[in-house]
């Protein structure tokens, strides 16, 4: 009974921390070499352009596990509509031999991919990754 | 009304109208959706790009000017394009464009076109300044796009309605094209049913199947008309042959009446001959015993002359009755005529010749003159009698029916008459000539030699044939075959 | 004096022939049927027999046939009435008449007269059959 009360208290505290504010954050493995990326570089990365950090190309993972997350990504990161983004990616693939960001539709898969590849970069709701010690938040992409 | 619905044209129209009624709204809704999504996508894409660009440019503005110029920068963005709201939030400090027409949004930003139904699309971006981040909020007017969408929808509606209208008109035209030949075929079929069988069923149509159908129907009609014409001509032929039969019957009755008259006249002539004989003889006798110059002699001469006239008249009557009897072929059976001839033959034959009639059954009817057949029988019997005159023997007479292949190869039926004797027979050399005129083996003065040639002539004229089988010392057998009369001519009853 | 037997079922005809022949000086016996004629001939064979052919019961042909076998010397003059024999007696028929004439000749009649004949024709036929 006492333990249940404690959990409730913790929940309400975390609610205070995150409940009012929704944030989308750029993430990588905890030991990733990536320290910070400006908004233009992030956009380039997710448009399929090669981005090198310490001589190694970054691996972009598009997290499509949540619809609103995807909309935030389109509006804030690439600043395009879904169809325009698809067109851009296809054009890049065909003309410049760019790398298409990997589409992953489940949160678990995104984390798994990130953990196996030190060069992988993705994004997620802050609340989903805030307490994960294996994941490092690089920067906030959008918050409300 | 029901008739219209059940007609071919009505059906076609109904189907097309139903399809239009069901498809047009679906088409409209589908096209509207595509149009809406297209415009929304275009709008969202452009406002996202624009606001991103604005945020990037704001980041590039030098720090020292930023606070002072931020109002002007926002105004610059706001006066160009669709931006109807622009604001920078730096902590609690807010800078808002003077040209902003909209109030500050209550919360957050839009991610979809026409969200929150406030006619504006709000986007907020974090703009990185030297040490902290400020938030750029932009609002874009959705009304022009909404108006464009509405206009596009109206155009879609117009297009769909036009499509429905055109397709209906085309359906009417097509149904007419399809139905017209069918209607014409129906009219033609009606006329044929009324008996105007020469009505053509061929219809000109641009539809290949219709042309083919009408072609087949026309072909069928011609076949049927041909068949019916053949049947009709057969009926006409039958009526004609029926008429012919009646005519034959009529002529037969006429002939029999004439024959009856002839027979009566002949019988009377015979009586007259008997009566005339004493008249002639007595008057001539009386004339002999009378003075040649006296009045009595003159009277008697007149009696003799009158008797002569009467004799010639009777002869003419006899000749007439004979002609009546024999001028046309009659249909008769052999037995009565042969029986008559046999009575004569029996009278002729001496006692040492036995006459055997091996049964005198009647034969199928033949066509010809019974008198001529009578002559045939008598002549054949006389021939047999001559062959057996010295040694005597047996004369066998047979009647019957036979069947053998005729000229055409088909089996034909014949009436058969056989006369056989047990006389001296003939050498093959003699047999070759027996039917020649004036050929005879008899002593001079015994016969004319015309008998068998006359028989041959009569049998041939009746369409029959005669054969002889003989060998020296073994008698002879004559076989006469006469073709059976056609069933069309009814067998004449013998004149009593 | 030649002797003649006349056979005719028609009494008028027979009598007329008898009268003509008697008038010409022949001895004549006239009878009305073939049997009577045959009896008269058997009784005293004549030189000539004048006979009708068509008669009831025994007809002339049969009579002539008998005469041919039993009295071959007797001459026969047949008188035809223009009719035929058999079933259809008295049916005049051209071919039957011819056949009949042929038959009478076959059985041995020397002369054939067709009724009605003239007195002269009868006498001529008789005279032709007499020996002298």
C-alpha cells in the first residue's frame, strides 16, 4: 500500500516534468560520437545527404511509430509535406545516389537499430527515451 | 410505361441512367477528395518550406541588430506570401508583426491543413540565438486554398454532371442504333407472319452482330420461303394431277357410254343382219319369178335396193361400234378376254388335242384393246394347233403375274400369258424368224404366215414382249408379258 | 340333183335360204339347230351343208369340226352374223370377227358368207362347191 502510494507520487512528479510539455528529440546510442547537429545538418541527414562525423557517415532512421511524431518530423525537420518529401528522396536516390533514411515503424525496432549501430541517428518523443540510459539525447527538435 | 421499361431501348436507357446515378456521386466524391488532398498537400508543403526558410534566415540575422530589427524582419515576412501572423517569443518577451491580422493562437501549432477550423495554419520553430533559443510563430492564411478547393470542387461537379449528361445522350443514341434494326426486324417479321413472305429481313446496321443476325434470319427466311414454295408447287402439282385424274375418269365414263352405245348398236346390227337376210333373199327370189318390166318387178327392185342400203347402214354402224370399242386403250384384266378366246379355240381344236388351263387366275390390269389381245390368244392357240395337228397333244394356257427388271433397271410388274404345246417344236433357225411377216412352215394354202407377226406387233404396241422357248420334238412355249397399267387409270369394268 | 342341209337357229333365215336353193333346183332340208342338222346329215349325207355359226347349245364351229372328221367329203358354207362366240355372245368386235373367220377357215369351212347376203352370192358359193 505504501509502495503503491510511492509509485503514484513518482508518476505525478514525472507528470509535472513532462506532462505539460511534449518534445521531440534527436537521439543516438549513449556512446555515440555525435555531440551536436545543427538544424540544417539534421535536415540534410534526413534528406539522404551524406553527413560525416569523425570520418564515418551517419545512419538516419526515420521513426514512423507514431503519426504525430511523423508530422512533427515532416514539419520541423524536413519542412515538407509527405508527398514532397517522398519526391525529394526519390529524386535524390535517382540523381545523386543519396542514401534513403531507413523507415522503421515500431519504437522497439528504432531503439534496437540505434543500439546495434554507433553511427545511427533517430528521433523520438522525449518521454519515451528520457529514462533510457543506453540512449543519449542529442538535441531537442521541437517542443510545445 | 411498363412497355417502355420492357423494351430494348428502355432497358438500355434504364441501365445507363442507373449506372450514372450510382457512379456520378462516387466519382464526384472521389475526385473532390483527390483535389482537396492535392491542394492541402501543396499548401502544407509550401508553408513548411517557407517557415523553415524564415527560421533559418532569422538565425542568420546578426545579434546586435536582432532585438531592434525583429519587428521589421517579421513585417517583411508578413507582407510577402500567405503569412498573416508572425511573432517571436523570447522567454516572456513577445515581438509581433504589425501587419498580423490574426490574434495569437490559443495553443500549439497545426500539423494538418484546415486543423482547428480557424482559417489559419500555425507553425512554430525554435530559432537558435547566441545563448538561448527563441520561438518563431507563423500563421498562414488557409482561405485562398479553401476557396481554390471549393472552386475546383465546383468544376469537378460540373465535369461529372457533363459526363453524366453526355453519357446519357450517347446511351440514348446508342440504344436507338441498337434498337432500330431490332424494331425493323420485328416489323418485317410481323409482315412475314401476315403472309407477306417476300419481305426482306436484311437490315443495315453499323453493329456487326446485328448485321450478322439479320443476315442469318434472311437466309433462314429464304430457306423457309423456298420450302413453302416447293410445298405449294407440290400441292399445285397434286391438284393438277387430281384434275387430270378427274378428267381421265370423265373421259373413261364418256368412252364407256360410247362403248355401251356401240355394243348396243352392234347387237342391234346383228339382229338386223338376221332380219335383212330373209328380206333380201325373198325379195330377190320374188324378183326372179316376175316379169322384168312389170310394176311388181320395179317394186321388188326397190325392196332389194332398200335392203342393200340397210345393209350398208348396218355395216357403218358396226364399223362405228368397232371403232368406238377399239379407238382408245382400255384397262382390263386378261382372264375374261382369254376365256372368250378360249371358247373359240375349244371349238376349233380336234379331239386329239387336250386343252389344259393351268389355273386361269386373273392378272393385274393391263392397258390396251381387249380385241387385239383376243387375236393374240387365238393366233397363239392356232399356232399350237398347227404344231400338234398330226400327232395330237396338249395345249396349256396359263395366266399370271411376273416381275422383272424393266428398262430403267427397276423391278416392274407384268401380266403374263403363256401358251405351251407338245407339238413338233422348232429348230433354232426357225425360231429366229417366226415373228417375221409371211414366214410360215405350213404347207401352201394352210395359212397366211401373218399370225405370229401380228401377235408380235400387237404385243409390242401394248408395250409388252413375247418370248419363245422351243426345241425340235419338245414342243414350244410362248410367253407374253404385258406391262401392268398405271394405277391412275381405274380398271374398266367389262361392258355387258 | 345336189342335196343341201341348211342349219340356222333363225327360222326366217333358214327358210329363206331353203326357198332360194329349192327355187334353183336343189334338194334342201332345213333344220333349226346343230343337233338336228347332225341327225339329218347322218341320216343321209348331203353334198353341201350351209350352217350358221352362232347358235345356242352346239354352235356352228363344233358342227363343222365333227363334219370334218366324220364326213370329210361334205362341203361347208358358213354364214357369219358378224358376232362373236363365248361369254360375250353377240358382242360385235372387229378382232373377234376376224378371229372367228380364221377359226371357221381353220376347222374347214370352204365358204364364208356374211349376213345379209344376196341370193346371187349364196348361189355362186353353192355352185363353186359342187363337183361339176
